[in-house]
């Protein structure tokens, strides 16, 4: 009986120590570490399955569909020297050229993609938001000029 209790206690303590990032995120904790892209790309095994935060510029946004019919999105996010793929089940609120911050879990290989971050949060930086407002104002001004002519 005592041996069973000791074994059970050992299993419970081991499971408490090795909590996956998804479980920690679900509990509301934020274990993500902000890292340069080059650090992650040069040591992918070190960051496999760990929560990370990166910043970069969106080079491309692609929508695709799995064979089962479920749509997904991928972003290529880089810092000018290196890039990673960001995976999202939801349409990201960004477009090509936007500066973004991505929080998620890094995997050297997932969803048949290399060096991918399974995103938890994708946010556009303020400078990108300002650029979008300027672009919208420019379009409105062009429409006003065309309508008044």
C-alpha cells in the first residue's frame, strides 16, 4: 500500500513539473519568452514546444484549406535576415508589410510546415495601424475628389 502511494505521489509530482505550454496558457499564465527570430531559428530543438513571442514584418499572408475542409492561415514573418511561418486557425488582423508581434508555441515541424509558431495571439504594431489609417484617409480623399469632379 505504501509503495502504491509513493508511486502515485511520484507520478503526480512529475506531471506537475512537466506541464506543457498549452496547459499553462489555458490556465491563464503567460510563460512566453520574447526572442529574436535568429535565436529560435538557429536552435529550433531548444525552443520546441515552448511558448515564445516574436516581432517582425509580415512578408506574406496565405489562406489554405486542409483536406478535411477546415481553412487555416499562414504568415511569413521576418526580421530582414530570417523568417518563420506563423500558423493560425483564424484570419489574422494583418496584411503584408505590417509590423506584428506574435505569441504562440514554436515547433520545428508541425502541420507539415518547418519552423512554425502555432499562434495564440497576433497583433499589429501601432506604426502599422497608423499606416492603415493614413491609407484609408487617402482612399477617402481620392473618392471625394472623383465624386466632386
